[in-house]
C-alpha cells in the first residue's frame, strides 16, 4: 500500500489556477486510508465549489495507477472533456499515469510518503523505503532506510533520548531492531558491518 496524506486545502487552491475542475479519486490505497475515496472526493468537491471553482464532475477509479483504457474513463465521465484541469486524489503513481493519458493539466491532491501495508485491518505506514536493494532480513524485518530518520544501516546514531529519535521524536528504529533481533535470537546481525546501498539496483528495478 502506498501511504499518502492529503495536502492542506489552501495549498491545493494555490495550485489550481484553472476554473473548471474534474476530481478523480482512487479506490485502492487512497480509499483505504480515507484520503481519496468517495467521501473524501465529495468533501473536496464541496470545498472547491465554496471557493468559487466549477466542478465538472468526479469519479473514483478502481485503481488510479492501473487504467486499462483511458477512452473508457472518458466515455463514463463526460465531465472530463468539459474541464480545464484534473485534481487527482491518489498517490504520485496515479497522478503520473493519468497525466500521461489525459492531455490536460493534472494536479495532485495528496502527498506520497512511503510504502506501507495493512495488517489485521490496521494501516501500517513507513514499512519500506523502496530502495531496490532489500536487506530487511538483516534487521529483523524492520527497514532502517525508511524507519530510521537518518537511514542508518549500521546501528543507532546515539542521539535518541528515552527511545525517541532526536530528529522528529519517532520511536528509535534501532531500538526496535535490537529488540526484534533479540527476540529472534539474531543479535549477531548487529555486529556485522553492512555496505552502503547499491542505488543502481533501484534504477534497474525501475527499468524492468
């Protein structure tokens, strides 16, 4: 699941210079997180109309980042052809895909943060840094690239206070890694020095 959050409404208004707007939501990740499903799209419609925008229509695609046919989207949503711009309430992947087809200015209503997931109906955030060089097993299943504010691969920085990061007061990822490895009987993993990430692997993943 791609983790996103809705932009501040004033920031969205500053982006939208056009008058006639069509809103597109996403029925997958954004819906699950309640940032781009039907209720959020309807709420955005009301706010934009109250701010003087003309909303030519709206829809919630089953998945904004996976569109089988843009012609089908157009045929089911004639309001798109009456709009000057699209406001997409999905992750950056959905915005990019729609931008490639639409032939219109496309604006993002959300900020994309990280790759997360769902466990027991609970959305868990910042689970993967999408580095293209996964070594998460060395850290007990906790990704230091995304969960450590400094993305440290070889132990904590020493700046944590009472188990909280000095950067943004999140729980220290390396405290969690230590406890997880201790539970798994794999504390020897901490003693190994890990090489820096091979960022070329991320490039190769993108090309495949």
